[in-house]
C-alpha cells in the first residue's frame, strides 16, 4: 500500500542522508496480518528488516498451507505440497495410511496424487481412509483449471471448497482472528499481483513469492528496521517509531468496539506503542485500505482525536523529521480533510490530592495535563507533602511533579 511505501521511502532517505541507521526505526502493528504490505514495501525499497517474535507473512502456517494447495494445482507431481495439505483441514488420514500410500506410489512409479485416486486398491488402507484420499484427489482435479486464472480467485475457491477458513476456528478467538486475517490478507496480496501482472497466473504469483523469500533471507541482521506487533513491543524503545493503520477496526480492533472495557485495553495498547518512541513518533492512517481480501473506506482511529492539539500533522505523506519527539499523521492514500476533534473521548476526570490521602494515581494509568497533554504514570514515590509523581508525556517526555501541586485528569473509560 501507499502508506507502507511512504514509510519505506522515508526510512531509506533518512539512512542514505546519514541522519539515521536502519536499526533506529521500528514499525509497530496492531495485527500480524498488517506486516505483509510492509514486508513487500521494504523489499521493493531494499530496506533490511526483521520481524521480532513472529514469522514473515508467507511463512505463517495457514499461508503456507494455502500456497501448498496452489503449488499442487500448478504441479500435480509436487509430492511435498501433497503431504502438507492432504490432511489440512483434517480428513482422517493418518501417518500409517500415508506410509502405505507412499509405498504404493513408489511401486508404480507414480505421484502421491495419482496414487490417492487409486486408494481403494491400496492394501491395508481402511475403507474410510481410502474414501478420504479419493475425495481429496477428486477435489484437486476439480480445482486444477484455476491454475491458469487469477491467483486471488484460485485462493478464494480453494478456501471455499476445502472449508479451510472454518477449520481455523478454535476456542481461542483472538488467535483464530489472527490466522483468518492472514489468509484474507493473502487474497489481497494475490489480487494486487493480478492487477500488476494480468497475464501471469498462479504459477507467476508463486514464483514472485519465492523471489521475495530469497531477498528476505538477508534481513535477519542487526542493521535492520524492526517490525513487530504492539503486544511484542512492551518494554522496548526505539529512536523512531511508526504506528501505521490508525483506523477504527484496526486500532481499536473491531472486536473491541462494542465493549467499553475492551476499548480501554486498546487505548492502553496504543499508548504502549506511542511511548516506545524515544525521539520521533509517526502515526498514520489511510482513507482507503486493501486489507483482509477486500477494499474498505476507513475511519481514522478515535485515539487520534485524543492526542494533544499541538501535535504536528501532515495532510499528504510523511512530515518533515523535526525536533524530538514529534508525531505526524501520514495519509497513505488520499488527502483527508482534518477537523479539530471534539475532545469528548476519552472521558477525563479531575483529581486533587491531600497530604494524608492515598495517592489517587497508579503506575500505568493514562493522565492528561493542561500544558503537557497525555502521559502515562511511571511512578508515585514519597509521602505527605513531598510525594512525587513521575509521568512520561507523549510530546514532552519525562516530567516529575509534586502530587499535592499538580492538577491532572485521569483518562477514564468511556461510559
């Protein structure tokens, strides 16, 4: 996407100018599926990167499974891909059955797929397993014509016919959503490839992924941009941080929008990302985003409207690097008309303190100061009139106040 390309270009320009090194930069994302656009943008710009506490997009299990289906459609002799997906989703085909299938194929010098079509003739294979193997062979035969068409259509049909998407659903709703988001984003990647290369089919798409993987092999080195999820970023700091996709449904996550306590947790997660920046912070959103297999018109994140009004904003592309720490909005697709937002969210409640009462602030709480804006409480220490509170502000860094003297507003949950 344009947002990812703009960030990749900015990183490259800063490094080429000598102002920064690649290791100074981090891209923090709400969801794993968002890495795909940045991986491809960094590869295009020859910007080295590493994904921390996660796999590269095309290396994630669910994506490797779907791609193995495509490889089998393109090449029915691909026994490695056959073995990967013959039981994905589960079809009741066990290891013993596969051993006998392999022996049968070897004895007849044929492929595993061809042997599966003849499963009823394989000795010592149960009728149920033979039926599953034959059904799988028929399924691949029915899908084979898709190999010459657009890859995104092939992926959608594979997901439909195999019910692979449904097989990803477990009791872990958050993990399920990540996995489903990955295969939906794979559809987006395939569609974008088709639009750029209308004459190339599934084989061309697979070759393009292989080339990207070859380029990616040098990325896991120290001198590289760090890419990770917001959850993985806790406790880390970087000179320059990018928080892209600041949009309703992404941050805050769509799953949280109907529950105020979940929105509050998303707000804290956003603050984690913001406070990872030591010198510069860049927040961005797009007017339109291709994501999870569809094109959507977005609404910018409610958290953008909660930032201090003096935050530097850029209507088109990346703002100029400037005095630390600063935040900028990058508009990844088309200019958005900016309005000064009503500051009704988050709900802010004023607190005062006396020398004998317990401190009304806890480490980790988000507060607002009339001069310094939003900040996170790091520490409350001391007693009585000398009790102090230490706060990290988004735009003003670390500040320490006497609890009795400072007027702060707690950022409370929306009611």
